[in-house]
C-alpha cells in the first residue's frame, strides 16, 4: 500500500493540466483514438505531438494502447492502465474504477469510438460558444432498471436550464445492425421508461427522464426516416433522428449557450459523468517536461 501511495503521488506530480484532463476523460469514455484525444485535450498541438505525449504517458505506466487486428487502417485505441485508473479516481475523488478487459470485439470498438466522436463534436460546439455546459455519462452510468427489463443508452447528455432544471438526452448510436423489429422493441423500452417516470413525480432524476429526449444518431437520412416512422408508430414522442455528424450542431441550435459552467451540478441520483475538458493552451500545458 505504501508503494502504491508513492507511485500515485509521483504520477500526480508529473501530470500537466492537459494530462489530468485526459485521465478524467478516459475514465468516463474508456477508449479514444489519438485524433479524438488531440481534439479534446491537446487541441493547440499537432496530432504527432499528441501521439508522442501519449507514448510518454504509456512509458510511465498510466496508459495502455490497444491495437485491434480487425482494422485495416491500423488505428490505435488508448485507455487507462491500472495505475491510470487509480490516478483518475484520485483526480475525481472517487474510488478507482474496476479493471476492464481489453479484449473488445471489433464491432463494439467501432460503436464505442463512434459514440465518443459525438462527445468530441459537442465539445467543439461548446468551445465555439454555441453550446452551453453539459455533462456526458457513458453507457456504464446511463442504465435504467425498468423492472422486468433494462434500458442502457449509449450515453446520456445532461444540460442545466436557467430555471435550475435539467434537460436529459439519451443517445442511441445506430450502426445499421438492428432490424426494424429490434428498433421497435428498443423504442418500446423508452416508452416504458416514460410511463414509469410519471409515477415518480417528486424525484428529479425520473422527472428528467419523463421530459427527456431520445437522440437517434445514424449514418444516413433514410435510416433516420425509418427510426422516426417506427417511433411514431410505437407511440414514442420526444425523438430526434438524424446523422451522427449533424447531431452536435442540431443540439447546440436547440439548447443555445445555456447556463454558466459554475451552475452545472450533477443531477441527484446520476453518478459519474464528465463535462467538456478545459481548453488548456500550450503555455499552460507543460508537455515539454518529462
């Protein structure tokens, strides 16, 4: 325990502000490509410089890199190591995350990276001043127990309103792998969640679920039209359907600049989550120090 405490202290002392942001982002999002990491945490340096920094953090034992054989473009997927999870937990003042398997199927990795790309797009809208502060919850924090079944969105996006209420958006990242019958069944679970939410009128979390929206992000307009039609036939309202690429701009246009970052508290009953990383510029990053 003493040795682990010394390792943790040493790791924390050598982290720059952008490194700290990366630890917290990976704690919630699990896996990111170097291009996504550059956009989120090292936006004022090149992808090459970002890659060099990631290699250094890997040498220090904070990151792992997964090279998946399925992908012809030889992409690498970066995640936290065991020590990195402990460091991220210390930064967030939460217990260390449990160990995770690196043996992810290719299709699931594609799905997770595509989901995290939506987060990247929302962060760009936030930095441009078109979208207010929001909190993003990965699927491991987004599940809802519905009694005999369970609903697990790919992510939940939470935005505060000036009236101290919350707008909740449940993201479904569609990869064209589900048949219409399976989509109908999924929309039915969302309808069930809304019905159950009406029975919890004094619970802020269930109130947010009752008035929330489902965001169906897919690859083309034809698939979006199918989702909209199935949702209407299923009796599910509060559905946005469109391409994943246009979702960040659409959500920014709907929400606007929102409330100040200082007022973005988490919704009681919903643990975890992350807000957009601070835009730390090079003169404050300190990545030149080993």
